[in-house]
C-alpha cells in the first residue's frame, strides 16, 4: 500500500481530487492540516521551493508544522512573521519564510535568499505572492476555508 493510501485509510485526511500534477485535500481540523504537511514532507525533494497562498489564519503555519515534523523536527514550529525566516536543522534542512511584512521581493534577496537556495534544503514561503516574478517555485500550495465548515480547509498542492 502506498503512503497516501495509508494516511487516507487511517483517517488522517481526505483526498478530494488526485492527478499527476495536482492533489486536493479536505482537512476538518488543524491536526489534519498538519498531517497533510507531514505527508507532503515525504514527497518533497531537497531543493524544492514551495509557494503558499491563503489568507490570514488559513493554516499555512499548521501545514509547515506538520511538514517539519515529517522531516524529523521535534521542537516548536512557529510563523516567522517578524524574523522573516526560521531555520530547522532537519534532513534536509527546512527554511520557513514569511513574506507578509516585506514591501518588495528585493528585501528577500537582501537577507540572503539566494544563499538558502544553495544549501540543499527545502524553502517554504508563506505570502509568496510578495515574490511573484522574482522566485521560481517548484510547488504551489493553496489553502482556503471550506464553505460549509469554518474549521475545515481545502488544500490544493500542485507542481508549479
């Protein structure tokens, strides 16, 4: 049985749609959002640059928390809203960016974003729209609230 089926059969999340380039998940809790992140960690190669789209409170950091857990992180995973980037010494390393407070993509490069790209890790970027046209993304993750349940999220993962 493949890993995706193991997660589905154990009730960790539901899959609404699956193709070669896109998977759409339904998560009815923050824990299920973290579980999707954990699953995706096992599917993401070193060097990936992942764009996140979703409003405030959509669940982007919860997803990254699960992703970090999937890479072996045991410590606390928080949003880097004020620090711009949090680094986790996982295998491969995880670099979690939050571009919400940046006024331009130039600021991202001023803090050494290019250096993170050469370190063999995975970059996960919240508020990635603030770097559109300046950063080449390998994957895109859209998180939105479900219309029928304020606690539920629809997470769409696609290859960029």
